[in-house]
């Protein structure tokens, strides 16, 4: 109970920190967010081609293959949502489009090292920070890829 209260307190304190001006490295908040977004964009894998994978499985689809296909569908939705929101955020930071409340939340989360809510909705529950979550995200992709190749 106390651990959860402590985590919530730190989360609220992070949310209360100044969201404008300079970050610790001497760059602006928007520049920092843009760098984090670009870094994540560069690490995003391509979505799995489910049609090709289904053809590879053939007519005999085992229960574990069905589960794998369901996981790949979920993973593809997450990757697509991440790519779309990061591209939209980059455009908003450049002033090409308006900053919606959803994009503002993504920017705030990236600035604070947290997983954006719109990504959390599509991902397995976790208490990880953004950096640790991205490491786990990469490992999930590698695991899914190896399972697909083994079939």
C-alpha cells in the first residue's frame, strides 16, 4: 500500500514540475521532446505482415499459432499508434498543425519519461518508465520475430 502511495506521489510531483523553459541540458522543452520522439521513431519496428504469416502457417493452425497471431495484431496496433502519434507530435512541435490535448499528453509523458496514455491503452500493463518500457518493447518484437521465423 505505501509503495503505491509513494509511486503516486512521485508521479504527481513529476507532473507538477515546470513544463516550459529550459530543461537541464540547455535545450528547450520542445527540442527535448522532439529528440525523444525522433529517437523512439528510429527504434520502431515495421509492423508484421499478418497475411504472409497466416499463409506460412497454412491450413493447420495450432492454438499457439492463433495466440501468436492475436498478439501480433495487438503489437501491430501499438506500433501503428506509436508511429502515428509521434509523427503528429513532430508536426505539432514544428507548428504545422495544432497541438491537441492528446498530443499535449504525449509530449508531457515523453518529457517526463513516462509512457503516453494512448500507448498504455494498447500495451500490456506495466509500471516501467519510458526508457525501460522501450527496452522491453524491443525484446517483445525480437521474441515475436523469432516465433514467426520458427514456424
